């Protein structure tokens, strides 16, 4: 239970993290965008969390797509481009684990400096 909006608790967790990972497929939800914005603002101030965005590349049933969902995704991708952030596409969970694993190998020494 939270005395304020529960999303505020999630946002606190985001900015206290070393790494922020967000996954997208057919939409960019308003709370995920809020978490991204919080993590990005904190990154600009403090240099962390490291931010990773992954987009699932998979077939989508067009009859199940809502215009506002796909627009939210395209708008978010445009925002990332404007920020100079490079998202990563992944095909399946194994591909995601492989790509994120490689990213971790590169940044862990920076996070845990001796």
C-alpha cells in the first residue's frame, strides 16, 4: 500500500536502479513512458540508470491493433530518435537474452568499478 500514487513508487525504484530496461511490442503505455522519462531525466543529472529499450519484431494481427496503441509506439520511437537513443529489436526471448547479455558484459565494469 502506498500513501500516494503507486506509480510514484515505481518511479522511485527506476531512478534508484543502475539499469532501466523497457520492452515494447504493439504500444508504448503511458506508465512505461513515464518511467522512461523519469529514468532519462535522472540519467541526465546523475549518469544512471543506463537505459535500454527493446522492441519485439514479430507478426501482429492487424485486427487486434488499436490506432492509439500503434500511434503511441510510433510516437515513442520518434522521441527516442530525437533523443539520439538507439533502441534494439529482438526476435524472441533467446535473442533478447543474448543481446542484453552482451550489453551487460560491456557496462558491468562501469557500474561496479573497484
